[in-house]
C-alpha cells in the first residue's frame, strides 16, 4: 500500500474494541486511525489504560477487531490473520520468554516455528545475539536473567523471522535507567538496519528519543499525531524559568510585573520559581531581559526550555501525563492554552 | 512446517522442561510406590475373597494404581498453562503460524511420557511381589491409560487457560478428583459395593477405565469391558482435545 510515495507497513482505520464490564461495556479503543511507514520507529504514547495494549493486540491478531480495518504489509488483519502472523513480530507487555529454557533454545524454537531450518535458525540467532548483546547469558536459563536481559531476549524473539513490522509493548517499563538507555541504543541499531518498529510507551522521553513519528492516545482515541518536533511546534510556546535573587522583588511581584508584558502568554508560580510561557524564545528573550533590567530585578536563575511532549499531552487532553513518572524540566500544571 | 514437525519441537520443549526439574519425575514415582509399600499389604488377607477373583491381590490392585497414576499425570497441566499465560509465552506462540492443536498436544504428549515411564517401573517392580501381568494385555492397558492422560492433561490445560487463576483451578480439580477416584473402584473393587453405589459408578468415566484395565492386565482382551473402556475414553479424549484446542485459540491474557 503506497500513499504519497511512502509505503505504509501498517494502515488502520476506525479501530474499535469494547470489553464487557460491570455497569456497561468498557470502550477501550474508540476509533483509532494509524499509519506506520517502512523503516520508521513509530511511537504510541499514552497514560495507563489509554488503550495501547488493546490496539496492539488487535493488530497482532490476538484480539478480534470489533470495528474498523487494518492492513499490515498489505495483508488484511481481519481476513487473513494467519498471514499477518508470518509478517509481524510481537513482544507483549508481560514478556513472552519461556523461563525454564535457555535464551538460545527460546530463539531456535521461535525461528523453527516460523519455518526456518535448523541451520538457518541457528545463523539468525547468532546474528541477533550480536545485535542485542545477548552473548554473556544466552546459554543460561531465562529464569536467571535480569529484567533488562530478559527484555533484550524478548525483542530478539520478536525478530527471529525478520518480520516486516515489530510490535513492542512497553519495551522498557520496569527497567532501570542504565538498562533503558542500553535498550534504546539497541533499538536505534535495529532501526539503522532497516527494522520497522511500532512501540508503545508511557514515557515521554522514550517517545521523544526513539520515535520518528508518534501518535498520542488518550481514553481510546488518538488525540495528536506527527513527528515529535511537529507536535511540540503545535504547542507553539517555550517556557522560561525565573527565580529572583535577594532584593525588593519578590516572586509574586515579579509575576505581576511580567504579566503586564505583551509577549508573556501565561505565567505560573511554583514556590519561588516563576514559569512563563512565551512565543518564539529567540526573539522574545531579549525583550524579557530588557524589561527585567528596566525594573532593576536581580535574578538567581533564568533558563529557557523548548516545549516537551508533556506540553503536547496537556494541551490536547487538558491533563498531565502524570502516570509516566518521569521528571520533567517543567512541572506540568499549566492550564489549557486556548488554541 | 508440518503439524508433525511443530509437534516434535513443542513436545521437546516440554520434555526439556521436565528433564530439568527431575523432582517431578521422582514425585511421580513416590505415590504409586507408597501405595505398593503401605497399602497393598492391607489387601493380602482379602486374596481369594469377594472381588478378588483372579489369583493374587496385586492382580486386582496394580491396574487400579496404574489408572490412578494416569489420572494424576495430566492434572498438573493447568498449573503450568496458567504460568505460561502469565509470563506471556502462550501469547507469543499465538503470534506465530504454529497450530494451536500442536501447542496443546506438545504438553499432552509430555504428560503421556511422564506417565508411561513410572508406570513401567511400577509394573516391573510389582512382579516379584506377586503381580502377574499379561504381556499383550499390559501393552493395550498402557495405550488405554495414555488416552486417560490425554483427557486429564487437555482438560486441566483448558480449565487453566479459561480460569487463569490457580485458586479456582485447584478448587475444581480437587473437587472432582476425590469423587471420581472413589466411584471408579480404583482402590477396592466395586463388586464389594452396595447396588446403588455400583449404579452411580456408571456415570464416572474412570470406572470404565478401571474395569477395562483389570481385564487387560489379566489378559481377557476380548472382554466387553475392554471395548467399552476404549470407547468411553477415546470419545472423551476426542471431545476434550477439541475443546482444549478451542480454548488455546481464544486465549487472551
Ligand atoms: N480483557 C479485558 N477485559 C476488560 N477490560 C479490559 C480488558 N483489557 C483491557 N481492558 C480495559 O481497556 C482499557 C484499555 O486497556 P489497555 O490495556 O489497552 O491500556 P494501556 O494503554 O495498554 O495501559 P497500560 O499503559 O497500563 O498498559 C482499560 O480500561 C482496561 O481496563
Ligand atoms: Mg498496556
């Protein structure tokens, strides 16, 4: 399937899924459209319960699709799920490694179940042991692996048959920062080798660091889509952080003073730190400094930060992506910006 | 890849799992040997009495013990499946082209092997103590009991994958195990039982397996109880395997 010269590995339209629940059905996915292009890392960002896993499970043929359509590598997911399974790799949120077996046994079995000969499976396993740096532990039983080692094995399992598209459901959840950074490096290396990856995450940094394009999902709907840069540009503002030094200007007074300036869109005070949302930082900052000089304000700190994906989430949903549990440069508590 | 090829791979995965935890193999042997050592002596005096028509007591008792072993061998399958659902293994395998039937049968065949090996040990060990198994009959007996293992293994796996909770699975399995065992006449022949109990036994599929087993062990291969036993158990095996395969197909976690 080709649209605008770019080949889509995945194209989904109007996906829906509801589960029976007490007090009426739970609408987990409510009309999701997605496109993933060959060779890209596509991020699916959303808070807990947004519907990421449910969407993925429908695409991976694990859950029947209630409504809508999906094609993967040109194959209709509803009509020919068996063929789709041949073309995708799927690494679920809970894992999937067979713990009593060694990593290599896991890899070989996965390859052979996909129809590879013993020799071909062994070759492919060796390749993946290299790419994902499994060498140290691949011949040990998977039950003895650390969280990061297990996750790497699981990613390798998803890749044994060189799928057209690899689904990763929260690949780094539960990993410490060191292991997360390692896995990011390995995912980048896979991308460089041409693997197309669809990953879900509730970490903003992860989507920002890995995804070429991303969709933000909230309560079963895609609320924003684009490259991380595009999405941040939509927010259209940058944030200045100010902390007044000793002197007559209290943070409160500073806020009153700056609120009068035409280039300040919004302000928020947290403790003794003032956050301002301004337009184009490179042009506005000199005017801000001039205004501060005019009123003889001394500063302890001043810094400028680009909009983050959290700002995007906040703007599109009116809520902060707090579940992510990441520390952000700017605490997100700003009210919704009028578009 | 052919169904047979898949089956071989999936069965071997399960065999490795068992071989690496030999404690289960040992446990599988201790129960029947304990029965032999601590329960069979109680029956000695009953030899020649009602219900023990064929010569030695062990000739009535050992086939029953073998049925008990077959019945127990498959029952653990559900626990393992719950673990595999929880760790995502089933889900991962379901996103491969592998046949769901092969997925189920891989673990059923492992249970068959872990039944047959200790069963042979029990047969051989009992011979010096006065067990007189008929050779061809015993081969057929083991075939019948492999079908019993298939029924319990597939049934337990299907329950595990459906209930997805160890507590509920344990409740169902243990709740059924005792009445089925008691009604089947495994420990003592039902010919000792009052009429109503003998009647009730006919709703227990295990009863037919036990009846057939005693005849097979004695070499009465042509007895109608043998044919009935095979019919009941084979039909049950077919039903259970179809149902369990469906459960594998629909499994969500
Ligand atoms: N099998 C199910 N039965 C009933 N409700 C379900 C089922 N699976 C998911 N849900 C509900 O659907 C909604 C979406 O769940 P989903 O697992 O897709 O979220 P998610 O975005 O993956 O969240 P997380 O980041 O926590 O993994 C939730 O409200 C969840 O409770
Ligand atoms: Mg999820």
